[in-house]
C-alpha cells in the first residue's frame, strides 16, 4: 500500500490546534461526526478525522488540496466560534502526511494517558468502519508499523493495554476460524 504512488499523490492532512496546550476539543463528538459526514459527502469516502485534546486532524485523499474548503467550513460545526480565529492550522501533502502522522504519534508519547486514549479512539474508529477504504488502511498500517517500532525500542507506554486494544481487532476473526475448525472436526467424527 505504501508503494502506491496514486494514494500518496492524493494524500492530504489538515490539523487544527487551539493556541497553547489547552485540553479543549476543537469539535464536540457529535459535531465531529457531523463534520465527518459533511466531508465524506463533499470529498468522497477517503476521509478520516481523529480528534484529541490537542487538536483535530483531518486526513483525506483527493487529487487536489481542499484545505481552504475544510478550513472555511469547520466553523459551521464549532460550538465556540470565538476559537475559530485563534486556531493554528497546519497542512501536509503527499508522503509528508505519513511523516507527520508519525510525528503526531511521537508527540503523544510525551503524554502517555493522552496517547492511550488516542490509541483507543483510533482503533475504535477503525473497528467501527465496516468498509476499510484505502486511506484508513494506509493510516492504520502506518500506525501499526510505528507501534511495532516503538515496542522494539521499548518506548511504548501502557504496552500491555495497547497490545490488548490491538488484539481486539484480530482475535474475533481467529475465534471464528477456530469455531469452524471445531465444527468441522465434530462433523467428521459423526461419519
């Protein structure tokens, strides 16, 4: 997936941060859902939002940058419009988005509880999405790869909790396969 030049050429990210280290959300959870739906309707399925106490990141795939469009429409979903002009907006494009994504993970490592809650949220959003589009697959693969690097470097906080969170994605599939195997073997014994 990482070698797919089309997705990297179409990859973009816009980050909204409140000034200073304020643990205030850019969007409420319900507004985040509505904004996500708006962006999917406007830009297509390859949109992913992740919100933390540090800011809101909008990842998307589109042939051209839609940063201006996203910035101009965010305020429609914000409850506190006073913050709109005080927010820091950063944008990243192409393969630098993946470098930025890694930087975000590394920044969150300095705040272990925030890192853990973001991991939970990211994995929850991944699990909740029934159809894994190319953007979500790319971001999750990058996230998983970076977690593996952090584990080998012994830099991952809450390692057992994060491993448990990550196993939630894979174990149900293995349990289903195991159940099928048990059914198959019990059926064989009936013959």
